[in-house]
C-alpha cells in the first residue's frame, strides 16, 4: 500500500484553515488515525446561518483514489476565499446563503491512495441502508472482506467515524435550512460527466423528482452547451449503503425543507482514452495525470459548482409548485422512467 507523504490536498486545506477567520469558519469534525498520524477531517463554513436561508454543501475526497474530486472542491473553495477580499456581489450572496465545504471526507484514504478509509471500508457503501432490488455483485456493496473494494463494513456495527461525521454535519448544517443542496464530487464512471441524484438503493422515483427536473431545466437554459448527463443513479447501477440516499431519507423523516443531493461523477475513462498508459496506474484510472488536462477539468467544473450556488440562492424563483410541479413530474417520468413500468 502506497503512502503519499506529500498529500498535497491535505496540506492545501491546512493553508486555507489559516486564512482570515473573520470571514470563514473552520471546524475539525473528527480526527482519523492513519499511518501513525492523526488526520483532521476539516469543514469550512461561510455565509448566513439563518435557518430561513438556503444552504449548499460541497464534498469531495470520499474515495481517496479519486483525488480530482477533492481538487475540484478545493479549487472552488480557494476561489471563494480569494473573492472575499474584493467581490461585493459574493458578499451580497453570502448574506442570504449558507455555504459548507468538506473537500476531503476521507483524509486517511487520500493519504494512503486507497478508495476505502484506513479500515478498508468504502464510505459510500457504509450507511445502514440496503438496496431494495439486487445490486450488482461486489460493486453494489458487500460484507465479504475489507481486502476487496466496495466493502460495506461489518454488519450491525456503527458507521465509520468519517461517515458519521458527514451525516451529522449534513443534518445540522443543511437539513435545518429552508432549502438545501449537496454536491459530492467523484470520478471514475464512463466517458461522460454525469450528475446523479437519488436513488441508488431503488429504481423508484424519489419524492422530489419534479424539483430535480426543474433544476436540470434551469441548467439547460443557463448553460445550453454543457455536457453533463443529468439522471438518477439507479439508471446505471444500484448499491447498498449509499450515504446520500440515507441522508435524503432522513430529510423526509424530519419533514425538512427540500434537500437535493447530487453527485458529480466525472468521466475518467476519457482521460484514459487520451492517455492509455494511465491504465497501468491505479491512480491514473481515476485522475487526469497530465497537468494541462487536470487544469482543464478544474476549469470545466468550477462554473457548474458556481451555478449550483446561484441556483440554491434563487431557489424560490425556480422551485416548482402547483401545476408547474405536476408538469415537471410528468416530464421527469417520461425522461427517466418511461421504460420502467412505473
């Protein structure tokens, strides 16, 4: 197992943590023992804490191998921090918006360059939630051994400390707001960049399907040339223990304001197609290894992350109601579920 003694993403978070605390709040959610170190799981907060204000959370590094996901979130956080010095429009936005960042959810996996955390558990298979229909073998989550990828952890045990910290943070800092969005950045699926929304544990439509369709519509209208495929994750595969399904169901139980969790799944096969030698590197399968391609990826997705902040800020102007909601429900069913017999 390779240990990255540099851990550039972790070092950069320490630098951000040392910035002006009058405008950005930093918390250590927990500490992760790994390779003789005690790694902090950092969260950063900006903007309004008023529960009546909308909120958006950005998350990366859930899988330690997928460093580009953490890089995208860190780059956006760094941009926000720099803009605080001069951007009056951003200051006005933050008066009515809460922003939360956890750029590296799995600092141990990031240090070790592993998908799982230091205990061998895949955090995105770790929630106490089983798929209703049968997921694919192994990739859908299993309890066979931590030596195999997609290990869920032992049955009937508490979630891993990173998973618990993430769930507690989302419950406290997003679900308590009138409206909230979560954006979780990953890589490693196909040739296209996908935006996934729940469910992962079931092929049934989620209750907030009209809201997801309305969000997709304003993305299409605002960025007509974007290349994202917007779809429910269940169109690709089902999985046990999905954290965002777990948190979405928790929001429904709490009767919280609309909570829309999204996963950006960057299509890493495109990088391999352009540089086939990356196939011989476990790190290269999930990340653009050539620097100019990495910079291109960052430029491409930062605009979408900023769009999501603006969508959260103005949710009251696009969130459907009444007849509009029925229209979006029907359109979404035709688009995503027409062949499912639902």
